[in-house]
C-alpha cells in the first residue's frame, strides 16, 4: 500500500491503525538507542543500506520463490508428521497390547506439544539466525522418530512423539523468513503460499498413510516421516541461505574486517545478554497466551481457526467409521482426504485475485479505516459459511448406502475451502490490527489450531461412535453437533468485521498503538510513526531489518558524545532489553521496512 495510515484529528494514527513490522515485537518502545560501554563506543556499525545488494531483500524473484518452495516442503513435512502416525494405530495396538483409543494419545500428544513448541522456538531464530535454528529443529524431529519406530514399549512411543512435537519450530521460523525477503506489497502472496503448505501437509499424511497401512508394517508410518524429514533437511541445508538480516550483516562485517576495514555487525556491538535477557524471553513466550485470553478479536478468530483445523484431525479418526459403510479399504479411506486438498487448492486460487483487489482498495481509500483493516476479511465473509455448509452436506450424506459416497466427499471439499480461508484471512487481519503485537496475536491463532486439534483427537472416535448409536444415526448426529458449533463460531467473523473498530478501541494492545504507550512496560512510549511500516508474515517477533535500523543513530552518537557520558543510568538500563529501534534510512524505506510513504 502506498498511502498513509488513517489519521485522527490530531494527526496521530487511529486506534489499531499502526502496521508496524511483526518482527518488531520483542521490544515495543523506541526511545533513543541504548547507551554503549566505552569498549564499543568507537565501533562503527555496518548499516544495511551500505550492503543492501547483498541482503535477502535483493535476491532475485526466482531465487526467493525457490527458497519459499523449500520452506513450503519443510512446513509440509512438519504437518505431515502430525497426521501420518494415525495410520499405524492398529499395528501399535497389536504390538504393545493397548487399545486403539490409547494408541491415539500418540497423535494427540504430538499436536499438543507442537502447539507449545512453535512458541518456544520463536525467539531463537531472531538471535542465532533462521537457518541454524530450523536445521536444529529438523534434526531433533528426525532423531525423535527413532525411539518411536524402535520403541520397546508404548511409553517410549509417547515420549518420542512428545519430544518430536516440542522440537517442531513450524511457522515461528518458516513464516518469519517471509519478513526477511519480501516487502509489504508482495508478502501476502508468500504468506498464502506457506499457509497452503501448512494445511496441505495435514491431509497428505492420511493419503500416504492409507497405502502404508494397507501394505506395510506400522513402523513405516514413522520411517517415512524420517525419510521425508531427512530429505527436506538436506535440501534446506544445501540450497537455502541465511536470511536473517542481522546475521547476514555480522558475516559481511567480519569479512570486511579481514580486509582491514573497521566495521562491526549489529550483534557484535551489543552482547547477547544485553540484547536478549531471560526476562525478555519469558515475556515473549507468555504474550501469545495472554492475548489469546484477554483480546476478544484474538480469542474469537483463534477459536474459529482452531475449530476448523481440529475438524480435519477429528475426521482422521472418524473416516474409517464413515467409509467402512461403503466397504472402503485403508488406502481408499486415505484417498477420501483428497477432496480436502482440492478445497485448499481452490481457496488458495481464490485468494490470489482477492489480495490484488484488496491492495487496490486500500490504496484508493486511505482515510477509510474499514477499508484498511476489515476489508482484509471480505473474501472470508463469503467463504466462512462453507464450514457449516460443508458439515451440513456431510451430515446428510455420511450414513452410508443408498446415498453415494461422493456426497460426503463433496462436503469435505467445502470444509477444506473454509479451513484454508479462515486460517489465511484471520492471520492477515490480525497482523494488520495489532501492529508490533501481531506475532503474539497470530501465535495465539496457530497455538489454538494445534492445541485444539490435539485435544479433540482422542475423543473423536467415541464422539462419532456413541451419539445416536441406538437409531444408527451416530455419524450424522455427531456431525450435526459440529454443524451447530460451527454456526456459532462463524458468526464471530461477522461480529469482528462489523465491530472491529470498536473492539480495537477497547483493546489495551491496540489502544497502546494509538497512544504510543507500551501497556506492559510501565506506560513507556511506543515507537508509533504517523505512517505505517511494512506488514510482516506471522511467526517472528522482530523485523529482519530491526537490528540494523539504529546503526546510523548509534554511529552518530559515538561521533558526538564523549565516551565518559555513555554509561547507562539505572533507569535507562532497565528499559534497554525491551527497546526497539527507529528506522532512519530512506533506502530502507524503499524496501518497505520503515515508515516512509506507507505500505
């Protein structure tokens, strides 16, 4: 968007109208740069605009989309792991003499720990780089496949699944890489692409797993996870460079010093302890959960998103009951998930022109707050009803012959359209509405999807088996209940759409954006420009350029301030770990990462 944000009468940004970078969330205030000790006072920090042709923003379009495609495969493999396990339930039950219902705990525990794992990994890719953190995550996920495949008892299976879920970085890193490479005008397309990989991986598992269950031992559901994981890890290691800008700047600075130039990277100026305190880490980890519980927008949209995703994992457990009525074998039941994938593909295709149209609307109506924010859910207003409609069709067609099985699959495709649309649109809206708090808002969304999917995995089969069993309507009765719940949750989309401005005005987080106050740090001033900065994809707390934004100011400070006056005051030192830097470079503004003409 090239127009300024909506302005209030006093020239300030309207409530909820700040669109600061999602990555800028580690610190939400921006006073003057933190003081430096005498040792670092004379060091000149390398500025991003000095080497912008060597940074990820300068990658060719083809190379960026190759990187995205590798990340697409990485993200798909992580979600593939969540669902493929369920096709080994029969073999696990026989091997360890447990019921299939008990064996489902392995599926649930992976999803629940995955929900927390994504949040726990988030801070580290900002400090150590995307590549090493993602490589470590993939390595650990692959390693924890071994105690499951080679388990001597069922307890080992559960431990391996729990550690595998906790080791999965997920969108906290993969979506964060979008912030490193794409400006605000193009990142929505990249986000839509990665969201497709996330939902697509979940349905790929049962499609592949059906053939594994039919023809191979249960251990192959784990060995295939390991094979796929090792492949994508190797592909990522060999073809994807580091994209985190502060890490790239550090490496360039080290090379220049070897050539005799006295220049330092942003992470070399400040120590790790100064940049990243334990209190800061805990604060970052806890904020998504706080926003999930206290923000009506986050709570309503996350519950809807979580419910729509949980439906997929409930149907992983229920489809064997449904399609047994038509005498489907294992791989045929797995192929029944293909309609979900078709639904995802249709929804993704619909979002491409919708994004283009929305960008045009925002540019044409810069003073219209609804056009700037709620318009991002315009397509969702049309597609969200697909969730109850799909469940309605499924309820009417899932009781077996004489109704043809294609009817239930048509309902599944409609549900797939809704699931993708809900995930994509709610993320896009929350990024816009919450500015520098967006990572926490979208983190709550992702957490709800994985957590609810995990919690509802175990009761799914009893739910579909027992409600209405006496009149042989158990499958349709269970679906009718889900239909009723979906109608209530889908209503939240329209509630947020029509009451979004009011809800943002009532939100302490969005209110702090308008007032320039950090509600969580003793009412200190936020860095809220009169014009917005680039929107960044979900999954990371600071803009890839944030670490470099203050280089010019700090370099200037060293040149004009005596070294003896640079010692931090106690009050100043208390603020430093939570501070974020202002951007000052016009060249960075061109990249859409700092306030300029808007996004």
